C-alpha cells in the first residue's frame, strides 16, 4: 500500500528516506569541460611558413599551439585547453656601400678545353663511315698546304690532258709553285710513297683508320716513307708537276672505303 495519499502528500507516520549523497568523483567529473572534435597540430606547417618568410625577407608572426607542460595559472584555460607560443622571424636586408671609384669585379672560373681534331675524325668515321656527310665531317681534316688556292674542283670535267669530256676528277687541285711544302691532313700511317703509274706521278698515301685515306699527288719529292707514322701537320712532301699534270700544283684526294669523295667537305 502506498505511503502517500491521493494528493501526493506523505502520510503521517511514514518513515523519511535520507537523500543519497553523490560521491566526490562524480561531482568532479561533472565540472570537467567536454572536448569535442579532433586535435590538429599546425606546428610543422607554421614552422615551414616562418622559414619561407624568413628566406624572402618578410616579417612574420606565427601562433603555434603547444601541448608542452606549463605552470598552472588561476585564470581560465584557452578554448582548446592549451597554451600558445609566439614565434617571430624577422630578416632585415643589409645594404652594402662602396666608394664610387671602387672596382667591383664579378669574375667567374674560366672554362678551357682543347679541340682534338683527330678524335673528332675517329668519331665521325666510327659512327658514319662512308655515310659521313659534309655537315658532320667539315673541319675534321687540316689543310694540306699553308695557303690553299683552289683551281680544278672535284667532279666530272673535260680532261686537260686528252680533251675528252666525262672524266671524273677524283680530287681537289690547289695551285702552288713547285717545291711548296705539303702537310699531312691528319694523323695516320704512310701506306704508299712512290710513283703512281696511273697519272698521279710522285704520290703519298696516308691511312687514317676506319676506312679513311688521303692522297697527295704530282709531288716534286716526298719526305715520308712507307710504314712511317705521321701526325697531323707533319711535312710529308713538296708539290710539283709529275705525272699527268699541266703545271705545278697539288692534287689532293680523300678516300672513304676506297671511294673518292669531295675533299672540300672535309676541310
């Protein structure tokens, strides 16, 4: 039977129940602030921004959140329950002044290199051989005389000896007085030095390797011997008018795999 009447009042004589005390821990938990959301640390990002600003000469103030321990204070905590630290990065450009008469020189280290024509020639022949084109080969051979006076060019012509047309002039003629010094167009080995029975007169042939040869014709005399190794620019002969010749000159040939090509594409 209920201890209260219909009006909700406690009946006389009913025992009074003591209020249940709340424990101290529950009260403490009730006073703690509730944190919502997740914590995002911006420390790394802020530091990168500060470094970039310092490198560009800007002044930057960055507030960095930190969870480091701090001394307790009586004031209220921050909204995130964390202390804040302020970092300032300031770079002040410095001006350099010099007298008007001062010499300011910004010198750089000089780059020096030596062109190796023989190495270029070897590279051309190893890579292209008979397919070498003048655009790549030009300048790979040195002039066979100190002064080049071009006369009859490479190609088909009317023979000055027979008067017949359609003759292939297999080299480039350079006019000179007899006895003019003739030099090796590149390093190599002398494979022939003597009389050429087919109109070349006194002739010197130098093998430069990889199928490349140069020949020097109508010489008055030769200075090189068969089997001799010569360097680019070495004296090998003197120009003349021996063999099928109408006057003192040098008939200079360039042979690639046994075929004559235009020497002017190599000089």
